[in-house]
């Protein structure tokens, strides 16, 4: 009897335990959205915005006004229950659950990024209607308009460390896959209208794939492949999963993406309850568009229509070099304030004719006049010297304006080093130092207007502006080519003076040979294409092992442009000796040729006689 009771008890337990386990598992999955915690939260680049630069931007300065309440008053002490209640009252299709991770992102916005929120609220007056229109046309939830807040901080020229660009932060391959034009002159990832339409299409495709907005938003950040991998690792039926059930199987950067999206929706709707300044429009910015079929520069439009170039850049950030490369078979959209559209149509011929030669694209080019023989020889000699000069001995070229001005910091100017801050543009830097963008590009050998965060720029400006900027002063140095040109001409002058004085040829050769200094042993070598450790070691009379030891190399891989330190016992390169041999052989051949000419001439004279 006892055994029978035990068997019945074990059978009941066997039936009950799976049900309990299943109930616990279901409970855990349901509660994960609200109970999940993560101590390793990674905040994105959009949280590190330079607030002051944003507030000093052209649009915010000219179309909006803010008060400084976000500075004077701190964040309000709001409970979790209040935030949960406010999120539940948002009229959204996409779920907005609350948990510890969402709270951490909300606190980041309302406590440490208060100024950035204030600036984004001002920018949203212009950008949000564009986002809403694109989402509405695609039939998508309008709360997706806050994705650019976490992606780019509403900066159309934002470029991440991975190369994602624009308001919606498209990678190059993704942008081209969505049929966006990306070239040196045009980048439609920066175009608010085009990029918003492509982003809506991409988000719709992702939602059609997963049938879940949290997964679609996660896939927008890290790609569908990464989300699919996380779903497989989580196990179970793919259709049963959402973002929170695969949370711990996603990369660290993506785990915070959906919580950050929820936080952006919260702060952009409830900012006033956290003492963040409301941004008011001082005047409406109403725009309209034109289709341009001619190549035209922003400065041509600016001068004729009296529109600031900065305003044209704000409205048309897709044109990277201030040039609209229109042509009859490829027209581009130009956004202007609505009151200026009619003026452009009426003045189009005047705009295209304004300094047309300066801004037109050159189709033919003719080389300048050939230099005289003496100058041509000096140029060839200079080129040969440059080829054999070690990298560390080449002086850093100074800005063009300093060279023209006679060098140094004389004339009331200073040359400073400026570090590019996040979100900083070339136009803003030029305005800060009261120089032109063309000057900065010329001084730093830049071919386009885009800059990268942390890039160092040399800028020459007045002493007053340089001192006020707080930038580090840089001592101007002569460029290597400029210095060599001076030396070349001084050598030519010395040779001329020597020729005028009657001195025996033998004694001249003896003195020059005595004065000639011994070649210095090279200390470094710049790797050229096709070179390897073996050829370089042979060239300098050393060994591969010594080269590796001097440079701390473990493998044999080299890349063109790498600078290698040479061991102390390295010899001078053989290229110089071979060059001298060639010069000697050329000289001897010239002398023998001249002697042959003389003998033939004398023989002709004898025959005539």
C-alpha cells in the first residue's frame, strides 16, 4: 500500500514539475521587459554631442530662441512609477515598456545631456515635419521620427567612427543598396528628404521580415544578420521572440538601442517636466524646392539672391563641396526659403553668369610656358634631392598665406593648431577664425569640406583672434621645396661669381672636393611599393633580424609608406653612389663627345685649307 502511494506521488510530481517549469519560463519571458537589468551599458556617440556648437549653429541662432532654464534648474526628481505611467500614456503603436535600462538612458538625457536636448528640440521644428511626411507616406508609426535623435542628434552632417553618415546614419553599402547617390560632390545620406524616404522604406522591409517593431529597430542598428544569429542562439520558435527575449544574445552596442529609442520618445514629449528649456520659433522657416539642371555654386546663388551661404548649407547638406552638379540628364533638388524660389527663377541667368569662369568646370587645359634651361636643371636637381631625403629630415610645409607674407608671426598674425570637435564644420571653423574655407583647405591640403573629429588643422589668423581662441600656437617653418629653391638659386649665383674670376680649373676641383662633407648615415627608411625586409636590409648593409629588433616587428609584413628605423650601423643607401657613378659616366661621355667634336672640326679646317 505504501509503495502504491509513493508511485502515485512520484507520478503526480512528474506531471506537475514540467508545468511549473513551463510556467516559470513563461513568467520570466513576460517579466523580462520590466525586470531586466544590465550594469554594462554603452552610450552611443550621439550622447557626446558638443552642445555649445549645436546652440551656435546657424539655424538655431537665426530661427529659434531659448532660455537658460536647463542651466539654472537641475533635473526634477521623478519616480519610476511616474515615468512608467507617462510612457504608458504615449499614443504609440510601438511598445514602450519601462525597466532599469530605459531609466538609465532617460537619466542620461535629462541630467547630463540637458543642453543637447534643448538644441534638438529647436532643430526638431525643422526636421520633424520632414520625418513625419516620409513615415506617413510609407504607412509607418510616427514615433519612429525619433530614431534620428539617437542616431545623429539631428545633425545631417554627422559621421560616426564606423563611417555611418547623415541624420539616419546609413553606412556606405546600405546607402548605395537603397539607391542613394554617394560621390565626392553629392551624398544623399545627408539629404533630409531623400534619406528619410529611404529610411522609411528600409524600416518597412525590416518590419515585414520580423513582424515585430522592437526586432526591426534592433536590426536597423546592427543589421538583420546579427539579429537572426541572436534569435538562433536564444532557441525556441523565432516567431515567439522579441528584442527583450534575445537581449543578452545581442552585441553590447545594440542592447541599448531599443531602450534608448524609448528614452528619446519620453524626453522629447516630457522634457518640460524635467526643467529643460522649451525652444520657441522666432520666425517660421517655410521652404520650397527647385529642380536644377545646371552646374551652380552656392556662392553664385548667395551673391545674386543675397542668401547666406550657411543657410544654403543648412537647407542642402547633401552637396558636400557647395556645388550643385546639375546637368540636363541629371537634375538635382535645391531647397530654398519659399520667398526666394520665385527670385531664383527670375534671376537664374544672372546666377549662372555670376563669375562663371571662376566656378565653371574646366574641360580643356593647356600647360604653361616651359622654364629656361637653368631653371629646368634646378627643378630636376630638386626632384632628385627630394627622392633621396629621409622622411624625418623633410621640414613641415607652412601655410601658403604665411609664406607669401614673408614668414613668421609678423604683421599681426599667428599660426595656431585647431582640433576639430564633434559636429564641427569647416564653415564654422572659418567663421571662428575669420578666414575663408578656401584658405583652411589650402593651408591643410584639403580637397573637400568634410572633416573628421580629432583632425588637427593649421590656421593663420590675427593675433587677437588667435589669443581669444585659446588654440595652441604653432611656429611656422619654411617648406622644404621653398628652402631648396632658395639654396638652388644661391648655388647658381655662387657658380656664376666663380666663373667670372679667373681661377685654374684644377684648383677649383681640389677645393670643392675638400669642402664636400661626408654623407650622413641614414636613420630611417620609408617603405616603397614592392620592397620587403630582405631588400631593405641588403640596401643598408644590415640584416633582417636587426631591422625587426630596431622596429619591434614580429612578422615580415610591410606596407608602402611605413617608416622604418635603421640600426645604428646602417650604411648610406646605394642609390646615391650609383647616381654619382651615372653622373660621372655622363660627364665622361660628354667630355669624350666634346673632344670628338673638336677633332672633327679641326680636320675639316685642314681640308678647307
